[in-house]
C-alpha cells in the first residue's frame, strides 16, 4: 500500500516515510527530545537509529507516515505495538511529531488520520496515545479532534528538563472497537 494521496500542491500530502526523509524526521524528533516533553527520551537518537526504528515498524506492517507540503516534509506519525505481550496484539500506540515552524498547520492531524485509517485496515481495535505533559494542549486537542478520549493522567511519571512531567493516556476505538471479540 503506497499511502500516497493526490492533492493540490498547496495542501498536505501524506505518504509512507522513506529513507530519504529520515534526516528531516530525525531533526524534527531531535527538536522535541531536546526542547519539549512530547517524548520522554532525553538524548536524540542518531540517523542510523531513527532509520532502524522506521524499518522495524514498517517491517511489522505498521504505518510510518510523512506529511509534506510543496515537497517539504513537516511532520510524521506512526503506530507500533502498545505492549509486547500477546493479549495486546490488537492494540497499537501512536506517535506524532511536527516541525516547530509547522505546528498548528494540520501536518500532525493529516498524518494521524492516515495512521488511524491504516491501523483500522490492519484489524487493530484500539489505539492508545501516551502524551508527555498534561500541559501539552496542542497534542491533547489534536487527539481529541480525531476522536480520542482521555483515560488517565499519570502524575509526575517522568523527570525531564529539570521538572516532573505527567503522562496523559488517551484512547480511540478502531473498527469495531471493543464490541465484538477479535477473530484471527
């Protein structure tokens, strides 16, 4: 599945992330590692590690999506297994990051819509978001706009940039959600 959607040049295009995107995606992620609570990582992974992560996620059949406008990648999103134990096999966790100069322009939402669509097509039943920092209103509101609901706030579970940081747990039912047992 290519994930490419045709669109006018001025609108956002979402597609599978490719190796040539990775320097930009690594820079976007490094910004969030160093300057925000969106991730609890404290040392930015290098380009080789970012490529390894993308390749592993894509090899497992999960979406890893780049969002661009006019040929410039400004955000990305992906999902991966929520937990390693087999009973969680129908639940995924999403991640979404946007370049600092593109926040609020729809790149994260566009990439997440594609991730949700593909996760649903894979037969996933639940998507969980673990959002760093209860004050991260941009990510919380973006997830809410896509149908996620807040499930919990884990108080002071991380320590980053000199302060304790909450984790916000949000959840979205996919496909048939939790109404019928999975069949595989």
